C-alpha cells in the first residue's frame, strides 16, 4: 500500500530547531536554523536549541 506523506505529516515530524522569544511582546516561536536570522531581525532571540515539532498533533 502506498502511503502519501502530507504537508501536515512533514511539519509534524520531530526535527532539530530553535525556540525563540521576543522579550518585548513575550511571544515564543519554534523555527529551523534556516529561519533564525529572519526572526532575529524581528526582535526574537534564541532561548534554546532543541528537538521541535513545527506543528503539534
């Protein structure tokens, strides 16, 4: 049986990433290394590097 991998499946996979926080607004986000610089330009700083899920089930 062929199982299709959906976008949801792909984004739900555990991967290495970063938890970042904006100290002004208090918002916390998760992202991959590819997007760290983009979030830093918006006032976010790295809280920790960890295994993350971009979407929770």
